[in-house]
């Protein structure tokens, strides 16, 4: 596996709970590519969790760290990348990601997303959900971001009621249709 692999990056985007990290890891194994989660990259750079960055430094600083990590990650090719739900709100992030990759939006019903996300800690691990009805907050976020997501992603995959393997299979089927996204060997998988 090479960080400078010939295929374009396969970028998964969408709201929290849509399965970006889980599906991304599955795809990376199937394609023998490096998997990068930009939230994990931010945590490594900051030396603290996303929730702690939000709490101590604020969302603005988190978004700056996220943009920095996205620029770094997008400079390489041949990866599977999962970006945080708000990453596509910054047009510069979209430009960097599209320069070396193709974006697939993972989506699901907000009630399903809320059920997938552990909010028993009062939302402390998910700062945007803290102190609110998770399904209602996710529904509002989805509605607010819908246009940006649709403009950035070349394809959308509904993950509602589907296993990560099923979603990964659909993403791979879509990826086979995009010239240059997969190598010749990967298209045969």
C-alpha cells in the first residue's frame, strides 16, 4: 500500500452517525488503501478529543484545525478519507478534497442517526448535540447542510437500515463508474 497510490481519493462525507468511519475502514481494507479520518487527525494534532477542542478552544478553532488537516490529507492520493460532518461547509475544504478525490455523501434518517449515536453522556462526545433532542438537532443540521452536501458530493448513498458492508458495496459500485477514482486492479474487486 502506497501513500502515493495512483487512484484518486475516495472521500466520505455526511452527518455524524452516517457510518463514514466504519464504511471508510471497510473500503480501505477492500481496496488496500490507507484510511484517514480527519476528526482523528485533528485529535492527534490538538492532543485532545474533538469534544475537548470544542469545549476549550471553540468551534472556530476546531474548524481551523480541521481545514489544516484536510489540506494536508488531500495533498496525497489513493486514500479513503472520512471527513467530519461540517467540513464541507468551508468551500476551501471542498476545493482541496476535490483536487485529488471524489466525494460520496452518506445519508440516513435523523431518527436513525440519533439511535446510532451514543448521547448517554449528555452529548459531551458530540458537541453539536449537547443539551438537545439528538434527532431534532440532526434533522435541523441535515436541512441546513443539504444544499452544500448535494453540491459537493458526486453521489449520495442512504445508509438507513443497511449494514456497513452493504453500504461499502454500493460505494464501490459507484466508484467504478468514476474515471480515475479506482485503479484498474481496484475496479476488478
